[in-house]
C-alpha cells in the first residue's frame, strides 16, 4: 500500500476484528528465558534481535496456581518473547497466524512507524488470516521500553502480548548495572466473551467489595446519608475496576503468587525495572517495600529522575525505575490491583531460592464526589438542607452540545478539573511519595514549541449500568466519522472524563505532550490515564500521515465502543 494513496479500510473489518475470538487445541508452552524465575537479569539477554525476526501466533497453555489454562501465545509462550532492538536500525518481523478459524494481528505499542505497519485490522491493514504470514517492516526511530500485542478481537485477554526494548544509539541517560523486564498482566479462566456478557447483564458483576452493614458500623464505609445520596444517583463508590480479583489471577512475567517469579541482584547495584502494564482490565499500584524507586522513563521516553515510594501504572503505560538494594535480603515487588481486590508479588533477591513475603491486601478504597466531577464544598452543590438538597439536574446538563446524548451517556461531569497533580485513585492517603503526572518532566526540551493553532475537546462517556462506552456519546461503528487533522498542525486536545471509571487513552503513531505545568518540558506520552470526573490536556503535533487508532486501553471499554480513528492528511507530495 502506498502512503500517498491509501484511504481508510472498511470499518466492517475492524468490527469483525473486535468480535472474533475462537478456541482450539492446546499447545505446549514454556516461559521465555527473560521471564523465568530467578533470572539473573538482561545484561546478556536471550531475546529476539537483529534485522529479521520470525513470530508465530498460536494456541498455548499456562499453568496458574497449578491449574491449566488456555492461552493464545507468541512463539508458544505467555508473555511472548522479548524483542530487543537498537535505535537507528531497520527491522523486518514476519508474523505467521497458526490459529484455526480466526484472524490475528500485532500492534507495536508506542512505536513511531508507517501507519500500514501499525497492525490494527480495518484501520491500517486487513489483519492476518489463518495460515498466512504478514511481514512488518519499519525503521527504529526511538529508544525505550515498549510492548506489542494483538489488536484482533479479545486475544489480548488470553495472553497475546510481549515486551519490546530498544537500546539508545548513544549513551544511556540513566545508567544501570542490571535490568529486569516486569510485565504485569491479568488472566481469567472465564471465557472473554462470557466476561463481556456478564458485565452487560449486571453492573458490578465482579465487584465483591460492596459496602456492608459491618463496614457502616466500623466507620470504614459511607454514612447512611451518603449511601442514600449515592443510591439516588445510581452510583457505587466501590465500582473502581470492572473486572476484579473475583475472577482474575494477577501475573508478573506469567507467574502468579504460587509461581514466585524472582529477579536477582547484587547488593549495591543499580537495578533497572522496565515495568509494562499489559493487563487487559487492571490498573496496578506498584511498590517495593523498603526501597525507593527512581522513575527515569515514562512510556519509553526519558524523564528527569523522580524518587517515589509507590506509583500507579494504568493499562498500556510503561515506567522504567531504578532501585538500589543495599541489604543482603529479599525484597517484595508488589503489584496490587487499584481496587485492592487482589495482588501479585514477585521477589528481588541476591540469591536463588529466596522468597519475599507477600503483604496483606490494603483496605479497599471508595470513590468520592470529586470522582463525579463534583466537590461537595463547591458553591451551589448543596442547599441549606445539606447534601441531600443537591440539585441532581447538574448530573445531566444540556450545555454539552458536542456530546450525543442518549442511553449511553449516564452523566456529564458538571465541574471536571485537571487532575494531573492528584494522587491516583485509591492512593490518596497512603504513606510516602506517590507519583503523579505533575511530577513528570521531560529530560530534554519538547521538540515542537509552537503554540496550538486550534483546540479540540473530547468527552469520555459511558453508562456503567449498561456497560456502554464511547467518545462524545457515540460508540464506534461502521459510520463513525474519523477525527481529521492536517499534517504537522499543532492541536490542544482536552479529554473530559464524564464517567466514574478511569480511562487510559492511547493514541497510535504519535507522542503527545501532557500539559502539566512544565512548559517546554512537558512529558511526552502515548497513553494517558484520565481520572474519574477529571480532565487531561495535551498538545499534539500531527506529524504522522495516515489513519490511526485512538481508544481506551481498558480492552472491554474499547470493545464496547470507546474507539475512534484519527486521520492525518495530506500524504507526502499531496497538496
């Protein structure tokens, strides 16, 4: 396909990609070398490298807590093999579909490449048919920690994901002695389509942490007045993640709690952890009790070092952190689901066989009025009679003409605010320093300092009771119009979250600058989490011609309609 003549592929093939998912025989699989327990690190990694790489997609199996599980793997493993490349090289990756009766694909998450190589069926290519091979070919224009995964149906829920590391052409800005790739993910023995069906049938199906009389008596939950108020609005303050530890097993490098993944170190070393959230529906809180983490990279790009005790990593984000263990002991690497319905613990240790104790789950958090785009102390939010006199019509204002009102729009945030300096959901009161987006400062100046020539506002809308998700009240379909951009134009985009769920929004083919109070050195990201009732502003230079996916990376939110296509025109040589 030519960059100068390619137009949007049919929406039908994209929708078929969303719907496709199949079964089949299990195949034997092993964990890749980098993911095996007691790995010494990746200083001399056993990874796929060079200019020609071959991948095969097929059925595989996991064993989680001793229980066998069906998976879709890459080269027979879950996660798939680590690909390690060098900034400035070219690469050709031949991907063969060995699945029976279903198409597949690979999207190179966060990579800057020609749009025909981006790997989204129905947008950038037709997909890979069973028995066929597609060759991805592109130059490597960047360095950092990235990953790759399926963009077909719900294959990502079944294990179709893997890490990708690109070494810089020059000196490493954050030198280290040893490194470990840390892939966080979630797996359910429940079939993905059945999971979706249950969410459609009953809101909060997987939520086993609802408020109780005991919680009321203990003062841990809302008061009776607060419960009545939230009930009148049909809102549940415990509804933080759609799919929870009630069905999910949480994994680090394909290992659950029972499998005990361990990464080795020598006391005194600078250990780099390349953290990737490949979870389909889980936001993780990550910490290493007893060690501070120094964040040196976000979404593959270098940031000024910032020391934290804990960070929240949304779906599809990556963070690189440096830890410096000095004691001859095991440390727990803890990834806890944001709703605290479950966790997974890995170990960092000086010797094989050492296992750090898994901590207890912390008390589950509750959403607040701020998560509805409201603050109970704001003027006009309640009358002289108190909270119960709040004007409920503020939940559904009519002054939002860009939003297509209907059953898919449960509420419009009346007073959304920029929450980039807020601690993430559930971490508001934990001890220690917690990373916020406001802490991120690009290590080098932003490459485009032009002011935006126009602005664009997009609302993230949904109906949690009916599990409907969309942009501006319009879920993706064959007739959804793409969002047009002129090539190289500078646009200020505001994302407004009108729901009470977090939405990690990912733009393909570009990095954007998150406006966070550090002009000239705003962090450049490809994925940004928009907190409930909040908004995120970013500046985008639309410098990559083609057709690009723009969507929520909560996979079932995307599957339910929170997906857009953006077009960047003209192509090279066009007027």
